């Protein structure tokens, strides 16, 4: 069984306008206009709120996985095509992808 939901991402994100399908076995498929990603990618979604900062988010999501987790903010920025990582105010109300830091390090 699968649950499909629209995802609201910032317009600069590669996956903006797509939908996320989550299967009972944990597989996830992101569908976008011209592309379908079927690889079982481990990631989380984060709804950006006022006061969010990429170093804080990196520490929140990666803190128990890697030392000096805040230094991995660029993984989140790259995954979401964030050009001004020091300013997330234009992303408030949008969801951003938080990639699996361990997959990134090994890949």
C-alpha cells in the first residue's frame, strides 16, 4: 500500500511541483514533471519556519550521526539548490529535503 501526497517545495528546488509517494515498506518515490526517481533514497522533509538556519538544521538532523554536525549544512543546501544558505526567510512555509548524511558521506 502507498500514500501519495503533494509536496510544497521552494520553486528553486529540483523537485518543486512534484509528489511524494511513501510505501509501507519505507520506499519513497519522488515524482516531478519530467522525471521519476525510483532509487530508495533515505531522506526526511523539514518544514521551514522563522528562525531556521542550515547549521541548526544540520545539527538537529545529523547531530547523533557525525561529529561537528553543523559543518554539514552544505548537504542540505545542495539537495535543495539553496543559493543563499545564510538566509532561509524566503523558504518559510516550504518543505526542504534533509538527505541522509551517511549516504552522502559514503556515496
